[in-house]
């Protein structure tokens, strides 16, 4: 965090110098936000005005539609559509509709039906109404009126409008409905519609009214012009007053602070010694936020100077600690058997082990050693905690277990003696889980004891790897006087033994899901014919693939041995 601090200061000051001046930024900001305010006011006003007008038009269309519906219902117009007939009452009904249109402020009044209700383009006219003015040119009525069965031409209705009308008929819609639509011939219209039923109450068509809503656009245009003009005048006045005051009380002091900061940064970037970095204070009117800012900038500059004085010493200290951790990692790695094959002259078995620490150094360890010509000691352990403390405890644990085992003690006695030594002076309450076994090479018999460690995994000759749920004792270093039980099993020729720490089954992916023993066994059985080295490499690869980019939280240690 500290190393990032001076870089931020340099970047911020350089950006201030190279970018647009604060005065211009202030003007742009004021104009920008006033423009947004103008747009918001205009938008809200437009929406309210438009919705209000459209609501009143919809109400008016519904009222006209109600009168028209009463007329067509009175003359049983649904039966006329059903029979595609124009009886004597047809023209009488048209006269009634003409009167309604004459008294209304609408563009069109007509009735329609679908020849095939499943085909939206099978729409036909059933009747229409005209005013006296529309009838006055003296044209033949056949050219003015629309009669039953006239097909609607393509483009007279949008497909979305046709689907809405079709659905109204199909669903036996009761009451009026409205929709907006654009057509090539008639433009932007508000369409009110109502389903017409025959005497058997079956839907046959629709009575419709249309109102031209393009007429409201001119009113909206005048409203927008008025809002923009008013807002522009107000914006110019506010920006002028804003800049006059901010220049006097804000911009000048800020510019001076920026100049002094820039001078300080230039000194800092040069070869000037940290002790010679001095920030020139900016005189501002006492009190207020600018005084606080000036004081804080000076305090910040003084802090940077002090920081740079200590930076070299802190960097040297970090490098020293890093070097010591690297050395500790090498020492720990050399403490574990790391030359394979470890016993080239012994052809009876194949053994391999690995340890991948979660940090620079780890708390897991493995060990194997010849107690005599016919007995091989096998150890895998996991110390509580992580990092340097766990690594120190691990090294002590390895040495003590190895010493007791080399004396010929049984696995249980080795763990008991080790536990007693740890419990005598364990103020940090550290402990270690241990699996310790002694393999009799000539017979394959394994005598083992488990101090709270993971279950071993065994493969019989020509068999599959399986979890061996052995008897667990308490952890080593946890409680004085702990006694451990031994157990025996035979490792057949062609069989294998796999030991591991909890870092393998508890490897966790980004979804907080554990690798688990089931996936571990699956990975091992895919490589059961491999040698010990390849088996461990395949398990490590499977765990890494499962974990993905997630961080490794625990040491990952494995040991595998196969009898030939």
C-alpha cells in the first residue's frame, strides 16, 4: 500500500497538469448537468402531456364506440356479418352510424370481419360511416361507402394490429379495447374496437373507430421548444454566476495548490534526496474546506518525504526476509528424502514421494528409511498451522520420529515416546497427525499406527485402490499419556500403498467444493498400472485441474510405494 502511494500522487498531479483546466471543467460540468436537467424536465413533461392526451383520446374513442355498438346491436349486425348479407336494415343502420360520425371528432367509423379467423390477412370490411361533408363531393356512393365483403388492401393495417383484433374475436373479448397503430395509408391512429356478436352470441366481427393522433405532435413540439429555450437562458445565467464565484473562492487557491504539488513531485522524481523534499505551503483564507485541503496536502507531502526516507530501509528488510524464506524453503526441501530411486540396489519395491507447500515453507512432511535390511520405515505427517512455525515443528517431528524408529521401537512406541517429548514443553499447543508404518520387505507385512492422520489407500495385486479405514489414535503432542494401538496388514507383491495429507482430499475449487476421497480414488484407479512417480504426478494433476485458479490453502504431500 505504501509503495503505491507516491505513484498515485505523481499520476494525479501530472493528469491535472496535462488535462483540461479546472475552470473549463467547471463550465463544462455546469452546462452538462443543466443540459441533463433540461432533458429530464422535457422528457417528463412530454411523457405526462402525451399520456394525458392519449388517455383522453382513449376515453373519447370508447364513448363513441359505445354509441356505435348500440346501433349495430339494435339492427342485429352480427347476423348480417355471419350471413354476409345486406338486408334493408343495412343502409338504415349505416345512416345511424353516419349520424354518430357526424357528431364525433373522429377520423373513421367502420366494421370489419375475418373471412378466415386463423388468417390475419383475410380481413374484410363490413360497413363504414361518412359525414355529410364527406358525402358532398357528389361522387357515387359506391365510391364513397364500403360494403359488405370488400377485402382490406395490403398495408391498411399493421400485422400487430391485425393479431390484436384477431385475438379479440377468438377470445370472445367483452367490452372495448384500444391500440395504437401506423399504416402506410392512414398514418398514426388510435384504434378503438369492440367485438360484434350475432343472435346466438357468437363473435362475428368488430366495430372500430379511429382517431388521428398526429394532431398532438405540434403541441408537443411547441412544448419542447419552450422548455429548451427557457432552460438555455437559465443555464447561461447560472454558469456565469457559478464561474465568477468559483474562480474567486475556489479555483485560484486550487491552482496554487496544484502548482506547488507539481513542484514537489518534480523534486521527488529527480535525484533530490528525501531529506531535501520541501513543500511550499499555500496561503488561503483561514477556515473552511480549502484551509483543510491546504493543510492536508502539506501534511501529505511531508508524509511522502518521511516515507521515502524509510523506503530504502524497508525494502532492504523485505529483501532480507525474502532471502531467508527462500533459504528456509531449500533447507526444508533438503530435509526430506528427495533423491529417487532412494535405494537403487533394492529391487523389491518402488517408492516415490512429494511435498508442495501452500506457503514458502510447509508443515507437512514424509519420510522413509531402512531400519535394517528387511524393514523399511514409512512416515507421513501434518503439523498444525502453516508457514515458518509449522516448518520448524515439522523438522523437529521428523528427526524425533526417525530417531525412535531407528532404535527398533514399534510404531505405537515411537508415537508414544514422541508424544511424551512434545508434551513436556509445548507452550504453543502445536500438534502433528502421523501415520507410521514398518514394512517387512521379505513378507510384505506392514505394522502401523495412526495418530489422527488420513486413512491410507491400498491396492492389492491386480486390484483397485481402496480406502483402508484403520484405527485412529489421538494426535501427537495433544495430550500427555496417550497410548496408541498398532494394526497389521499384508502388502502383496504387485500391490501398492498410498499415503497422503489432508491437503489432497481437501483441495478446494473456486466454488468451495472439495476434491474429496472419491475423486482421489478415481484418479488413482485411472493410473493403477503406473509406477509410483507417475501415480503421484497423475493425482497432483487431477487435483490441480479440479482446483483451477483457486488459491492453494494447504500443503499437499503424498507418498506411494509398490512391491514388485
